[in-house]
C-alpha cells in the first residue's frame, strides 16, 4: 500500500503545479514594442513639448518654439537620435506646419485623435502629456488619422474657402432682407430670392435714388410669378436713411464676396489642370435636367467634366448626388479609396454608421459623436432630396422614412450613397439605376418569402390569390 500512496501523492503535487505554467514568466501584460524609435509631441500654440525614449538621450524631454527655425531644430534633433515615427495630437491648426517639416525630413507622423489619448492617469501637464503620447505610441496603441494627398489638400483648401465665401454672402443677403423689412419693403414676400436678377436690379435702383414703386416694379423679370401690381404694392414703405446706408454696405459686401467666389473658381480650374487625367470628358452624356444644381455652381468651370477626368467615373449619375455634392466628397476624401480597407470603415469615418454601446449582448445606448465631417453632411443633404426621386434609391428612402422616421432614414440613405461612391471610386464601376418598379417588385418578393416562412413554421401554407396575381 505504501507505493500506491506515494504515487497518488505525486500525482496530486503535479496537478497543483500545472496551473503555474499558464502564468507569464515576466509578470507583465504582454505588451510588445511596435515603434522602438519613436517620439511623442504635445502640440501647442507657442511651444511644443517633445519626449523621446530615455535610452536615446540624457534629456529625453525638450521644449521647442513655434517658429520655423525652432521646428527645423526639432527635426534635426530627432533625426540625430534616429527617430523614425512621431505621434502628436491634431490640436487646432498648430500641427500643420510641424507635420510638413517632419514629413520633409522623412519622419513618419502619426496624427492621432485627442479622444484616444485623453485618459492619462494623474495630474495632466505638458511634460506628462508628451510622455504619455510616447508610451502609447511605442506599444502601438494609437491610430493614425486620415490625411489626403497633397493635391487633394490643395483642392480641399480652395473648396472650403469657396464654401466660406458662399456662407458669408448668404448672411449679407439676410441682412439686406432685414433692412428692407424694417423699411416695410416686403420684396422678399413676392420674390423668392432677392439675390437673383430681379431682386438685385430693384435694390440697385433703390440705392441710386429711385422711390417710385411703379418704376421699380418694371425692373422685375417677366418670369417672376408675382404680378407687377403685387411687386409695386410690396415696394411702398418708409425710406429711412440709416437703413438705406446698411442696405448699401451689405450690397457692396455681397458683391465683393461674389468676386472672391469667382477668384476661387479660377484657382480651382488651374489646380485641376495639374492633376493627371483618368478619362476623357468627351465620353460623358448630357446632364439630365433634374440633375442640374440651381445655385452656387461655378460659371466658367465645368466641375462635372473635371471630376470625371480625374476619377474616371461619373458620380452625378447617382440619384440625389449633384456636381456640388460630388466635388465636396472628392475635396474631403480624395478619390483613392485604398486608404479604407472596406466600405464599412469608409462609412464609419464619414460618421454615417450606427455607433451602438453593447454590453451583455444587448444595445444599452448609442454614442452620438460630435464629429463635423463635411463629406458626411453633404451626403446627408443629398439623401434628403430622394423624397420625390422616382428611382430605386428614392423608393428605398421613402420606405425607410415611413418605418424609421426622417432623421434615421436620412442617415441610412446617406450610408447607402457613401457605399455606392466607395465602390465606384475603388473599382471604377458605373452606377446604373434599376428603377422604382424593380425595387417595389423586389420588396414584394421579400415580404412573400418572409410570410411563407412564418406560415411554414406554424404548419400552414401560403396561397396567392387570383386578384393579386
């Protein structure tokens, strides 16, 4: 019995020691170094704090100014230490000059979102911030943000400047309308847009001294729906000199913004000529009448031809997407979709994908990110125009709007538009609309299949009536 007892005790000891083999030998969490020669930079307005691994320099944290000479000195110091990658937050616009200097020196820059680095333990200081960025970057815990190619950066800058001028010009129109209303000149109630030809002619005549409503009403365009008598009655008011002064200044400012918009169009045209061509615009068909944008289209620049020339696909064939929407998406995202591995990631970057908080297999909430993505907003506006579209996408949007409501339907339709844009730009596919009738029949067949499956589960059989056939 003694040998049997010894063997039993030996087996028990082996069983007790076996779980120890599952523990890591060093007792760490198993984080591996991804970027060994890295640096972290806390970007500021006047100073930049830079941290490098302590093994590379006796003074691992240094401060540099914001002048160009200081940025070059920082780049020289990093190159001398053999730094290959740098992580910094996208703080305002202060990072742009630093990004350009470091990229010219061959240092790969990781532009990270501040949301991914904000959970720093302890009291936050600039020195601790750059060290925390370095630690996260060394272990590969930071994602690089999207930054397009240089030619798209130039296009985006020009297009955003043009859109800013359009917004400023719109505010001038609002102030002109306010001044007219204060003088009880109800011109905006008979003419839908006072920035059009008729409204501008009447306002200029008022500023030149014309006060006779009958003479002012003769300046309207014959295509205006309001009659000459209605326009004449709307132009009877009190001509206050201080409000006429405000009206004069706002008109001059509006005309100045219009001139700046034309200058942006000329600069955009010159920039388009520097981008290599991917297709011949002569292959394009004439734009349908329902696809013609009504306002803010460049007069001397054919955006549709230029976009087709540099991308090789006609994005305006998609229902709801006009040339202004297509230009906004290209200016913000570029036409190289290889930066996103899947269309799902592209849609998520546009902030058009649902962001659900899941715990225990259940959705406990939805994260509404405060992200201002201009391309995503343009696609949302394009999706809202599908309400009266007699197309496949229009029928799908109306069904979603009935079932989910307008806000969710707009986001879902914008998600669909983004996926179509992704496929067209990545694979060179041309969009073909299958029509509203095709969607209706397909949806009907899906509902019949669902009902047949439910009936089979209940032991019943679904029979189609003669009238429905």
